[in-house]
C-alpha cells in the first residue's frame, strides 16, 4: 500500500520531490517505493528522461486505474474532518457587514446558544457551498442569484453623518450646506454595483452638487464610517452599520434625509447547514434581526 500510495502521488503531482513533500518522506524513499510498485506489478512503470523520471505508457494506464480509488480515500478523509467540526457554523459576509452589523449582534445569539460555535468570515468573494467550509453567506445585490437556496433580508438606507466636533465647527444652516463640507466617498467592488454617492444625495434633496475640496473615497463602508467618527468629514452612512455609532453619539445626523440603496442584502445557505445543530435556529435569527433592521433603516414616512 505504501508503494501504491507513493506511485499515485508521483503520477498525480509529476515529480518525486512533490510526492515526497506531500507524503512527508524523503525523495529517496519515494524512489524506493516506486521500485517496489514495479516489482509488485511486474511492469516497468517509470522511466528516466534526462535528469527527471516520468511514467511509462503502461505506468500511465496503471495510474489511471488506481487514481479513482485514492480519490475516494481522500474524499472519505475530508468527510471525516468535516464531521469533526459539525457543531461549528460558519457565516461568510461582506467585510463591512461583518464588522459593523452582524458581528456585534452575533454575541447575543451565541450567549443564548452556549453549546454552539460560530465562525464569522469577512470576505468580498462569494463562497462555494460544498467546497468551501461555509454554511451561510450574507451578500448584496445580484450576487445572491448564484446560490440555489436564498432569501431576501432587507434593503438599507444611507444618511449623512459626521462627528459632533466637525458639526460644531461647520454650523450648518440647511441640508445643502453639507455639500460644502469635507466629504467622504465610498466606492464598492464593481460586482456589487455603485454605492449611493454625494451626487445622488444632492439630486435627492433637489440641490446642485457644490463640490468644495477633494473627496477621499474608501473601498469599505466601515472604513469611511470610522473616518467620519474621527472628524474627517461627512459620510453617507448605512444605517445598518452606523446605528450604534449614532445611538452612542459618536456620529450625529444633522438632517435626517435618507437615500435608499439600489439592491437588498440577501442570505444564502448550504442545505447541509440546516442539518447541523443550531443551523436552523441561526438562519431564523439572521432573518429576525434583518426584519428589525428593515424597520429601523426606512424613513418613518416610508
């Protein structure tokens, strides 16, 4: 079996060195096992080509025959390893959503489910269920259509916000005066579409854009919100992400004029996640806090 294992690894990886690294042995040990495999098969399986060795024609045929069996063994091992972490639920979501929205609330859910282990991953890339070790994915816009099992959560709104110190210095008279203040922009990844910008907000309030000094743009909403907290300018903050900062006074909203995002946030899941302990409960909880957020973010008139 050791000889067959070395032969399979050599044929799959293409070199004795790579096979030795994978199996944790020396190159000499791989060469010795290849000779044993040839002795057992009664065939010449490898041949030297210059300074390297390669499979012979018979060797390639033999390798094709045994490869499926080793693939099955590796898959069986992978399943065992996945089952060891069966009680772990992994949520993947956009980085800003992880740090500014679901992250803090997740402690509340976990405290009421002390036997559950939850991993939160902030990632722009969409996972592949069944391949990546991810159970749930919170995403934005059309990205969710690539998943078979999904549901819409909520559509967020943005509002102009800044630090109390900056507001005290500016002494704004009207909402249009915000456009003369230092402005912080947000530029999302192209796959997510465009974030609402200051031109959109100016049109929404019915005034021309009066661009003052240069605008600093961030690729992450959370970074733009943190810059606003530090007094760097006004940000069009998503209410799902800035609610706590507004509630604690780190951010203030001098004019509560909200602009709706063009797409909703959605939840997708691997059906196998619902068979795990607490999987169905976690999905219901995410939907519950999303319904609550939908009510908080929308203007009262809406």
